[in-house]
């Protein structure tokens, strides 16, 4: 999976070591992406910088 966030000049790549039985993404890959955005202090939709979670 590759995520290119052009607005924030951020690219994230993720390769699973075991394929999941879903077509697009998984809970693990979503958690990984959220953790990266939190680590760099970028808020995701509905979140404030530095505060993770759903």
C-alpha cells in the first residue's frame, strides 16, 4: 500500500508480511497510517494534532 499526501508532502509505504482477506486495507494498515500521522503531528479528519484515536 502506498499513500501519497501531496498537500503535506508525505509519502507512506507499507508492505504486509501476511496478506489479509480484504480487498483494500485492513485494521492493521489503518492503525499504522494513523500512527504515522500522529507521530508527525498531522491531524486527520475530525482529529486535532497530537491526539490520535477514532
